[in-house]
C-alpha cells in the first residue's frame, strides 16, 4: 500500500477525530486566509477604484491629500496652460465644499458639494438624465434623489458654503440635469455636483479663483509618467502624480496599519495551526505505537514510516485548507460589511479582495505548517524501540 493510502486509512479509522481535525484546521485556515486578504485588499481595491474613474494623473498645489492642502490659485490660467499639452486628453477641475439643499418650503438637507469645471469626459456615471449643461448645472447622487424624491428636470434650491462659514449667500434655484453615481461616495452620503461657474456666481464677491484638484486623462498612447513630466515642465509650481504613485503612497503610509495588523494576526493564527496539527498527529502516533512497531518489524523502513506521517499531515492540512477558502471568503464578506461602516469609507471600496496570489500563499503557508507539525511525531516514531514496544503492547 502506498504511503498516501495508508495515511488515508489511518485518518478514516477514527472519522470523528479526523472530522474534528479538519474542521479545526479549516477554522484557523479561514482566519489566516482573511488576514492575507486584508493585508493587501484595501490597497488593491483603492487602485481598482481609481482606474474606474478614467483619469490616471492628479494635480494639487502641494503634496497633500485632496481637500487638505492649499488650493490651486488662478485655476483658469493653470487650465489654459495645461490643456494645450499634447500629452493631455482631458482635464477636470474640482473644488470641495458643503451646501444646504431643499425644495420650496421643506426643511433643508446638508450635502457635500462638488464644484466642477468639466472637461471632455465626466468623472462619474450617469444613472438617469444628462450631464451638466448651462441650462441644468446641477447633478445629484442616488442617495439624495431617493431622499427628496427628485428626478432630472426638477428644481432644487441650493445654498452653497463659500469658503468662509460666516458668509451665507442667498439660495439659488437650479435645474437638475441628472442623477449620477460618484465612485468615492460613502454609504449614505448625499452629494451634489454643480458647475464651477454656477458655484462662483452663487458666491460672487466672496469666492476666490482656486480649485482643490485637477484630474487629468492622458492622450492615447501616452504613459501617465510622460503626462506628469510634461506638467512639471510647464507648471513646476504644481504637484502632479499618477494613480500608481498615489497607491504606493497609501500602501506604505496611510494603509500600512492594515498590513501590520494582518501580519501579526496571520502569524498568531499560523502558530495555532501548527500547534493544532502537531497535537493531533502526536496523539495519533502515541495511540499507534504498537502498529508502527509491528510495521517496522515486518520490514517497513524509517523512511516509509516518515512518509506515512507526512502524507497524513498533508491530508489533514489539505482538506482543512481547501475547506478554509470558502469559509474564509464568507467571513471576509461579513467583516468587510462591518469595516465599511466606518465614516468616510467609499461604498465601492473593499477591505478584502480575492486575489490568486493570496490563495496560493495561503495554501503554501498551511502546507509548511503541516510539514513542520509532522517533525515531532516523526521524531517519536523514528526513535521508537521496536522490540520493547512490541513486548509492552503484548503484555498490556
């Protein structure tokens, strides 16, 4: 009988113990799998979300997160100098603010305001209606549309915050062009998108000429790094960076906490998996001392006994590891929904992202734990005195 066949018979001889062992490995394996997904999931999801917008380069006034640093002053002049670059296909300017909206006589609702100088392509998906226009310079997200029962063509009173919270301009009545899906909206967030010209008219005499960020799309066949180089040559006072550079910054700075905590928890989980498998194999070997001694007496070599124990460990770990994958993914979906309840987390951002390398790494770690766990039982079986063990088994 082959080593794998003998290992299978040894495990199935006591199905209850084998089942409990597989479930134990599956439980710790599921937690290990979740920690591996968490270590890189948020960064991967963030990069995928950036790619869906269709703009590979961002420009700010300083190396700061959008909305946290000084605005880009004299935005119109900067736009005029940048749009003529042959490396740039489209450019959109954004300014972030707050506003109050409402329908005549109804209570107002606080919303996030996104003032936009639109370029050749939108940075959102239109769910119904049309894009911004001179006649309808207002877009709303689905959350606000459902809350106020609004649809394209309806009118909405908007009272924008104009930089200084002590200034309260009179409300403007604007026509809604469409309902849109904004990629970085958090769950429950209410957002309006208004044309930058309309926003400045609402804040006439109060608002400066700056914007917070430019989104840039590269021309066909042009690399994002070439766009950054062209911008730096034309406007060295601005800070341009690609999506890849932004993702790397988040990987090693802003999101490093999740990598650290996942590393710690994965290490602890792997250690428990090692202890569990070692305990099970050791108990199995202790109960089979007489059988192992008899096999040795019949001519089984130490190498054959070692191979049997290694195969038994691999069967235990393999079955538990495969069961851990769907079990871990179910747990990951639940944990993801809990973590996304944190304020400010975009609804389309995920903490756990299924990647092939994570699956392979998970199986490799469990396999290594199984091999290491078999070392002590192998040591016990290899040094087993054959004659003394057979005599003890016969007497007892």
